[in-house]
């Protein structure tokens, strides 16, 4: 098999529909020579159905990143399909409704804690769960939404993403000696299930549509997926703790 990821074995989390960023990553990765194992959360039969739409049907392992048993058993379950991993994709985010849509001042700690556990801490948890399979080094790649600014309606999810961006740098620090790189893609707004759960998400859509220097498609996951592939490939061998913006250039302008 030829392609950017020829011979690479990847674990891809976060597929729930074919609009998921993770679905585009898995599809493009297979088209570029990678062997893909998926994880699914909750609605496993749905994820399995979506997995069949990939160029090669991919196995699906159940993983709730807040479940210690799932995390502890992950490496053995992945080993049933591949003998090691060269890359792991974290494409997971969740915040209870109280944490979004302007609820910043009122969201209770229990809800904020859930947002942080699923969206931030899980980046480290997933990497550690996969580590036994990465003895030859490899790449961990996650998805963020530029957390250097306070956005209207993003609220505690924005705080969770700021934490994720920091966690990625710490993972880079702590796993660098083992040849493991950690990088994030900061995507612009895309119409996925996670996005639709944010009340007022249309404000992002309007802002990007009007102002992104390169223009922006709300329904094209491929640019973000391509950046994930690049970071998983051998073409960023000396890059870690980095955030690549795939947002039509929005982050660079002062509008
Ligand atoms: N859609 C956007 O506009 C956008 C922009 C920038 C970054 N992102 C990020 O991209 C990533 C993927 O989101 P998406 O937009 O593709 O939406 P999505 O809804 O398709 O994917 C989110 C995934 O998180 C999974 N998930 C939630 N709780 C989980 C848990 N406890 N354990 C394991 N998995 C769990 C869901 O099952 C789902 O597959 C998220 O980190 C999101 O914050 C999205």
C-alpha cells in the first residue's frame, strides 16, 4: 500500500456520524495506506454502521474515556487487530448544556468537572492507555478550537480546550524521550453533532463565513482531517507541542 501513511497503524476515536471529523480522518488515513482501528462511545451499533461506510470496514472497540476499565483494557483489545500503534487520534469533546451557550457564570462544578474529564484529561488518559502499543514511538493528535480567546457561547468548553492545549504540551514534554509527538489541529467551525449541541453555534458560522481570509466551508471536514494526517505522518518528525490552525486563516486576523 502506498500513500502518506503507508504501513501506519492508527487508533481513531470520536466517530459518531459520517460528519464527525474523526470519520474524515479515518477515511483519508485508509486512502493513504493506514490500517485503522476505531473506538466508539455509547451507541456502538451506530458507530459500527458508520464504520462500514469507510473504504475498508474498520473494527470498533468500545471506549468511554471516563471509564477506568475501558482504558485499562484498551491496549489488549487493540492488539486483537494490530500488533502496535504508530498514531492515536483524540477527537473527543463533551460539555453538559449548563456549561455552554452563555452559562459560564452559573454552571455548577459537577458539570464543569465532566467537561474537563471528557474533553481535557482524556487526552492524557487515552495516550497512556495506548502507550504500551507505541514502543517504537509515534504521534498523538487531537482537535481543539482556538482557546487563546474567550468566545461567545463556548464558555466552559473553551476552558476545557485551553486545558487540552496545555495538556498536549505537557504530553509532548513527558513522552518526547519515548519518541512520541503530541500535536493539535485547531479547526474552524464544522457542523457535527458536537457543534450542534452548542446553543448559538451559528454565531461562529456567520463570523467564519464572513471573515475567514481563505473562506470557510462549514461542512467540509477534509481540511482538518488532512492536517491530522500530516501530523500523524513522517513529515513532521521534529514537531511536538504544536497547534496547527485549520480555520481559513481566521485566527490571524483582527476582525
Ligand atoms: N465541530 C467543530 O466545529 C469543531 C471545531 C474545532 C474542534 N472540534 C473538536 O473536534 C473533536 C471532534 O468533534 P466533532 O466536531 O467531530 O463532533 P462529533 O460529535 O462527531 O464527535 C465528538 C465525539 O466525542 C465522543 N465522546 C463524547 N463523550 C465521550 C466519552 N466519554 N468517551 C469517548 N468518546 C466520547 C462522541 O461519541 C463523538 O464521537 C472534538 O474535540 C471537538 O471539540 C470541533
